[in-house]
């Protein structure tokens, strides 16, 4: 049985992988497809999106019309189960309880982790993003460059399925032929935004998202993914044929029963399980990495959440892929791999700010379905590299713009801004107003780069433990002026686009960036805490994600990021996890592990 209980574990595995999301799923997939014997430990429960996804239910069929509750914190139909911002019995703390100094931590507790709940925006880091310090003297460079990561971006795009275009914009890399799927047709609101933003110098292009717009190329891609491995090619070709193209039925955040979008549970784990090389143990809360007398990792200790018993699993190597902060928590509680003193340091999140508006040109449009691919079809990459390099902006790093509008499925927020426009109406007039304005609202979200700083880190709280008796994290957080000025720039940019569309903003743009910026962690893009580097004295892992202090302990999630580009991190997490896993396999073949 690939899903196992604690008594069923083998005495020894080649590799233990802690976590089952983007990093854990990709790591286990790569290792198993090439023959390694893997045990995956997941802190949450087993989850099967094929059978559990509410594909066709409308919001009015849900309790409270699909509003969030303490048990379902985003919305009733959202895929996240037993997780969210607050988890009973699993607290975390803040060192400084002041505005702008708190960090919010979203934790999934389910098989597949955050891949069940994310925007599926899959952007490649560009060459500048791996060498940020070389450009502006701030933060850290990666010890690897785009050229080394590019082949792994290719593989991940072919495997998971990413739609998008090759537009040749600065620091927005193109993909080779055969990697990207055709993007869906833009919606009316997106076409209008792109037209009017273009008039003020802001380019808009097809978004890159992990959603199938057509079936994957199961005939040619397997050989490119796994050259010289006929067994792996056969398995992944069979699995690709079982995934259907999206037919625009359901919000991707619910999960996907037809496996059209990327989730670890529908893309990485099924073929890995088909190899017969993967065991998965759910409800296993890992708290420490154990070491042998010679200082090598020989397994992990974990809590069996069903019984509360402390248990141990052994392996020849250990990979932490539990999410940046959770992997850091395990390292700190284990008291390993921290000779540099950098474990927990340089925590980063994406800079976020938002603004919306109402557009008269979009009023009273004929009723039509604009749901599309369950997320954005277009976006605006960062376009001011030259001005920024010349020092004209007052902040060092950039942002991209995610935007949307149109006639999505009505919900509780559909008429949220009507009173500003109508002065208040009811009865027949309210129905007329709702029909007139439905679909005429647009929204903009900035997603920007944060520079790592000494004041943003996590550590073990010396007093607080969770219900399993494991010490919890205490967060320290602070944005610099680079981030707050960036957020203010976002607000003004969004207002300018809305004005160019002939519309009006829902609220005045915030001039004070410290008030505009979203709390740390709230974008759910946290990375750092165990950064990679070229020297052991100022980093936790080397260029391969291998801890400097423990030669067979690796990290493949976002904890290793030395910087956090404006691009959403998930595609880079998977590409780097595949790259690190190839290195682990090579060391296993050479009998170094």
C-alpha cells in the first residue's frame, strides 16, 4: 500500500521527504521516477481532489453563501482543509505587536499543501533576479544563475502544464518551443485594461498559469523529461493522458477533479506512486532531524497525530520541503545545520498592495460567462527596469501587476461598491443598479520584490509550545522604505490606469506606503530562512540545497531563496527542487549517500 500507517514503514528508505506540496511533490516525483525509495511525511490529512472537489456547486448552495468561517477560513468551497491563518492548538507568536511589524502565517495541513490553494501563477525568474546584488548592491546574489535553472523551468512547465506566451520583455524569459500551452482568450475587462494601460506606457501580456488549455504532449514530452528512462517515460505518458484540459467550470482554488490545473496531489504524486517507490504517511508532524554519531542525518522524529505518540523513521538522506517557515522550525528545534547562525534569518514575503475601481465603459454589458480559467488571463510584468537602474524611482526593486474584472460568478462581494455609485437604492431600483454595474468593476494587485533585511526573521519562542509539545516559531518583521515606497508607487499606478480607462477608484490611492502595504506573510509567498550561498559562513545551504553542516540533509522549498523576485515563487521552487533532486540521485549513484 503506498499510503501507509506507522507500523508499515520500511526499516530504511533512501530518502525521507518532509512535506507534500510544490517542493515535496516535485522532490518525491523526481527521486521516485529515477528509482530512489522514498518516504513522504505529511503533517495533515490525506486529500483526494478528484473525489472531494465541488466542481459545479454555486455560492448560493454553500452555507452562508460560501462566506469564510473559522473552519473554512477562505470560503466554504476552498480546497484548504484543517489549515489557514490560525490552527487550533498550533499557535505562533510575534515578537513585536505593532502595526507593520506582525507576520501572518498561512499553513495548510493537508496532502498537497499550498498547491491545493494558490493562484497557479507560474512565472520564471529572469537573469536579473538571480543577481540582484550585482545590479543595485542590496541583498544577496544566488550562487547559481538563470542559465543553470532554465532547463529545469523547461521540464516543470512541460510536466505540470503552464499556459502563456513568449513576449521577449526585459527580464521576462521566453520558454523554448514545446514548453508552454496556448493562453486563453482575454476577457473584455482585460482587453480594456491592456489597451488603456498601454497608452500610459505599461505593457500587458498573456499570464503564465498552471492550467491546461489543451492536453499535454504525452507523445513527445516524456522523452524530454526523462531521457534514457523508458519506465519513467511510460508512466508519465500514461498519466498525462489522464489529465483533461480545463473547461472553465470551477474556481481553481477548489481543487480540480479533472486534473486540469496543477496540484501536487494530481500531478506529482500519482506518477510517483505508480513507480512503486513511494510510501506516504499522513498525519505525521515532523519535529526534529536525527543525526548519527558521525554527524549525518539518519532520519526524523515525528508525532503520530492520530495517537499522539512520538515515533521515528530512518533513511539514508533527509529532504526538508515543508514550506520555508516550517522547515526552519524543524531545523531550529533539531539544533542542526546552524553553524553560520543564519537559520531563520532573512525571511521575505512578496510586497503587496491593491486598489480597485469602477469603469463606466463596462456597464450594462450583455449577460455572458466570463469565468475563464479561474484566474487572470493577462498581467503586466515590471516595465521600469531602465528608470530604476538610473535611480529615478526611489526604491530598488520592482513589481508586476495582476488584474481582473468582468462577470465572474456573483458572490457576496459582487455589489459591494454600489452604494458609492447609487447613494443607496432598494427594491426594483436596486435590481436595476445591480444589473447595470455587475461586471463593471476592476481590481489591481501589485506583487513586488522585498529585499532581505536583518529585522525580518523567525526564531523559536522560548515559552510557547503547540498541542504536540513542539516549540513554536516567533516572528520578527519589518519592511524597509524600499518596500513601502514601492507599495505607494503601486497605488498611484493603479489609480492612473483606472483614470486612463475613464473610471473612478473605489477609494483614494494611499500616498503613505506604510499604510498601503499588506502585512508580511499575507501574500503567502514567504521564502528565506535557510538561504543558499557560496560560503558556509553566511548561508545555510550550498548551491545544491545541501546543508553545509550535515552532508546528507537537503532543503528544496523556498527557505533556500536568497532573494524573492517579484515573480510568484512556486515555479522556481519546483525547478530548483528538481535540480536538487538530480544532484541527490547523482550522489546516491556514486554511493556518497
